[in-house]
């Protein structure tokens, strides 16, 4: 049957959708817990207290690091990927992260890494998007309408409900939370989304063939040695 790749769901939060918007949070769901990177905008964040509060909130291990700028958080993510994700049999997954005709997370990160003059961090990693699998291989019709957004699909297909843990009804609330320095709810929203993605990826793995995951390589066609990189 071949090697089974371990899923590593990820999700980002940003200050908006424009090319000038910045990355505020990057979260990864690992086999033994979550790894989260927070950009504070040069403000103070109580790292240990946040880890404890969020770990209790989600009943999982949360490892958090804080960074004063977007450049710093993007660099830290690249170092983490090189040291922890790339050496292992991991498959990076996201929900509407990067698809044939759309996606948000990876296109946004490509723009921000290029504008910060940083090398692409996911060099060599395989990737699969979960949204097409959920939309095309499962029935997500609720009250006569297809519900393929992450929250609706998660609740319809898994029976789970992270409404108490996720403080935001809309993702745009994460923008306001960053602006006001409300870091705990901001990170909680990110954690809820990577855990939803993890659950849906596991469901798809149980009921869909390997070929339906449509793996793609995130290796760039040309590596620019002039770009800043830890590699």
C-alpha cells in the first residue's frame, strides 16, 4: 500500500486580504499537539500564560512562540518547517489553502515571503487540499444547501462542535483581535480551524482512496540563492 504520510494541517490568520496585509498567526497541528507562531506587532504577550490557557481550552498540548514582526514570524516558521516538518514523512494539508482554481493560505504566504525577501519555506514538502475531497466525495447538504465551509463541513460530517472553544463566528473578527491585542481569542480561532482541518483530513483518509488526495509538490521550480534562508 506504500508509505502512509502523517497529516500536518495548518492555517494562518492575517490583517486582511490585500497584498499589503500581514500574517499574524501561523498554526500547525502535529501528532502530539499544536505548534503556533504569533506575531505581536511589537507588543507584549504572556507566552506561558497563553500556552496554559489555550491548552486547557482545547485539551491539547500547545507550544507557542511570539515574534515582534512579520519578518520574524515568517523566519521562525521557515526554521520550524526545516527542523521539524521536512525531515519526517509528513503531508502538509489545509482547507482551501491552495487549490487548482483558488485557495487562500499558500497564495497569501507566497506574496508575503516574496515581499519580505525570504525563501519559500515549504521547499520539498508534499501538500494536499482537503476542501475538494469534502466537497466532491461527501454529502454535505444541510437544509437543502451544500455546506462546504470549514465550520459547517466539520459539524455536519464529524458531529463535532468547537463553538465553545472558537470565540469567532467570522474569520474577519481575527483582524480586530490582532488590532486590539486580544491574542488569546485570536490564537484560539486559529487552533479551532487547524483541529477542524485535522478531523476532516482524518475522515477523508478513512473513506477516500489515496489517489483522491491529489498530492502536489510545494518545491519551487527555481531556487534563488540571493533570498534569505536558514537552509
